[in-house]
């Protein structure tokens, strides 16, 4: 019997890119400024068909004027987006030979080398472009340069703004330019540091849901810091500010919850690209971002903001805990029945002996 009970108890425990072209500047102005969408990556990303159309358009212009600076530049950007890096470099070099010292050429060479993961060369050309045009072309300041320099160093102890990864949120918030971070994400949405630092800015501002989304994105992109260090900070705030009837989730559940919107965003971006491509085939030319969004609305494709994470109204319902206690109850009932059976048996044996 003892062996059987031990087995039951053991079983219970076991169950417990910022390119510069004539069309990229127009598109950038139309990108949503709703921060949740930006952090999730749920904003317009053009389709392959869009850049193929731009390739043909630029080639048509060059057939009329082979020295057309904008056409060479636009063609280079299209090639970068299509992954044809050698062709892009040739077009940019043509412009450098024809029109030396132009900002667009230096900036796009920087982006090209960043795409090729030659971060030293990327930083060199981005720095050159900023010497020509200090503010850059996408409201980034020198953040793209700082990103390239950081990637070239491969230092896993400090972020691209020179702050230790394990520093308190206030330290990042004090040195960060929020608008530059947002612009960097719009133009290079795969850079983990930008999300981590923006998360700290949101945290200091008291925007804990946005901070959670940003931390989740940074974690998903492989930032060299444990996500739980950030989740613990959020949980402390949620515990301190929670109202009667509110529950704060455990850190494991939060770590899962903050990553769910990323899949939702990826699905929406895929739909945007699909509709973008369909409209180009249907209309014979590239459509504006607004036109693509309107068509998506007609097709019933909507962007949805993620549900809040970390804290909610109600009572904690933990299926694992419920199952554990149900299992313990079953064990208790079985033990009770066994003991009762033993008692009855002993009484019966005692009665027989008395006779």
C-alpha cells in the first residue's frame, strides 16, 4: 500500500533599411505613426512585385536618358530590395562616376553594405552621407550610423547607444531620442537594440503595455539579455498599481503573451504584400499605400491591436494548478477508500476471532 501511495504522489508532482529613392520618401510619410503597430511591425512593407515594377520603370527612364541620376538611383534601390546586390552596386557606382559626392549614393551604398553584412563599409558610407546631409533623409539623425558601428563591433555587453544591456530603463531613456528610435524601426525593423531601448523609454513613460510589446519584439530578434529581467520590472509595476479584482500573470505566461502579437503582425504584412501585388497586376502600375489599405479594408482585412498582457480583471485560472489539486483529491479519495477497506477487514477478522 505504501508503495502504491508513493507512486501516486510522485505522479502528481510530475504533472505539475532606410534606402533613399524617389518613392521611398513618399512611402515613409504614409507609414502609420500608431506606436503599437510600429512596435509590432504591423505597417506597410512593399511586395516583391512593387520593386519589380520600380525596376522596369527605372529601366524605361534610362532607355531615354542613360545618365538619369534618379533612374540609376531608383534602379539600385529596387535591386537592393530584390536582393540583387551586385547589380545595385553597379548602378550606384555609375552615379558616383557621373555625379560624385551625392548624398543619395553614399546613403544607399551604406544600406547596401549593411544588407551584405559588411558593417564596417556600411558605417563608412553612412558617415560620408551624414557629412553631406547631417540630418539624413528619414529623420534618423546618426542612429543608422550608430547601428552599423555597433554591429561591426559585435559587443554583447553594450547596446548601440553605448549603454550596458543590463542597465536600468532610466539610463537608456536619458540618452535615447524616441523619434529617432521609431524612425530606425520603420526603416530597419529587424534591429533588436532599437526595440529594447524603445521599451525602456516606454517603461519610464509609464506605457507598460507598449514596453511589453517592445521587449517581446527585442527578445524575438535575439537581444543578448534575458527577457525575464524586463518582465520582472513590469510585474513589479503591475503589482504596485493593480486595483481590486485585478490579477498579475506569472512571468512565464507574460513571456508567451508578449510574443503572440508578432505572429499577428507577420500575417497582416503578408496580406499587405499580397494585395499590393494584386493591385499592380490589376492596374498595371504601383498603387499608393493608402490605396492598398483601402483595398484590404474592402477585403475585410483589418489591423487589430493586441490584447493587454500581464494584468487583467478577474481571478487567476491556472489549468495546471487546478489539475494538480484534482489529482491530489483523487489520491486522497483512493487512500481514504483503501484505509476504510482495511479498517472493515480488520473489524471483520476481529469479529471472527472473538467467535
